[in-house]
C-alpha cells in the first residue's frame, strides 16, 4: 500500500518501535506503517502489539509484533535476529519505552532511581548501541538509519515533582547528542535525535497531572490541566499522541537527512515561554 506523503514517506524502510503497545509508541508505529514502512512493534506487553499489528496488516500495511524487555540485551539480540528473518533490513529505531516516577525529591528512594534509570536510560543505550552496530557499514544490515530517542521537556527544564524522571530524560538528550556526533564522525550513516514531548494526553500524562496534585501544587487534576493550558502552554492545549507521531515521522524520514544531534520539542510553546 503506497502513501501520499512524498518526502515524508518511508517506503522500503523497516522500523522498530519500542513501547508500541499503547500511547505515543502505538501512534508512532501506526504513523510509520501508514507512511509505508514495515514496522516491528515491540513491547513487554506483546499481546497489545499483536492486536495492533493485526489491525495494520488488515489495512494492507506491514507490521509484526515481538516481545521485548528493553532492559534485556538478550531480547535486543533476539529482535535483531527476528528482523533478519523478516525483512533483513533495519532503517529506523524509535526508543520510546519508558516509565514515569514522580514525587518530591526528598521522598524519592534509591530503589526508585535505580528502576527508572534502568528503564529510561540503560534501555536507550542498549537499543542505540544495537541499532548502530547493525546499521553501520559492515553491520548485519549496513544501510544506515535514523535513531529517535524519546526524551521529555522535563529533560530540558525544571518541573516540580519531576526530579528523577527529568534526570533520566536529560540523560537521554545527552546520550543522543554524543552518539550523533560519534556516529557522524566515524561514517556510520546513522543519525540520532531526541524528541521532547510536553504534557501529552496519555496514561503517563494523566499520572503527571495527578502528581502535581499529590505534591500540593494544585487541588485536583482538572485544576492542573487548566493551569497548564492557561498559564504555561502558549498554544492553550495539551498535546496528543498524533502531535508526537508527526514529529517522529519527520525525524524518521529522509526529509531530515541533514538533521542529527538535535532536540525537537513538541510542547505547544511551553519551553519557549
């Protein structure tokens, strides 16, 4: 099934999306497939990915589901083998999987820090390394590619109750920049960029709004959303998953062929205000 996206099309490309079972990951996987890519949907919740892949295939698109614990090096190697057997190609990686842990810094624990670091930072490192090794000249695929790492505006600015989450997202931003320069300097043909959503209407976004209530910034979730829209987001609305999928498509496509090492904010103007 061809698409009409022109320079933003992904025909002939193979994409991997982590955390593809819901939210931003699901929206991006659907967008990539609609743009013409063959999409490997990965998640620890493989049943959700299987459902989405079946829907995409029924539409005449190309999709496959695989279980992936993003913290497991063995699972990443198994994913690479699955790609070899499926399309024998890998062009795009969206490192989307992650968790949110909020709360006041003085109440956070070392156990929480260890958990969020493992899922939000270590997994991005493993995924970036696995993809780069595979995509670079001499790798098992060797056709170059685009790696997109999901960060957050919390990785750019300070937000109450977001200290340990923001620290992981700042690390994702930095890892993306360093690897982008390294891969470019050594001729890998692999671009790396970070994508920074603002407050998005997802389950994780709802959790962040509730956290503002829990730490005493506002009285309830509705007040938190109203405050953000009226005083903190110039465009006056929360984001949605399609806003992020549109930006991810740009970074995945050849339209961004001269773009590497950037942080792309999709936040309704939050960071500019």
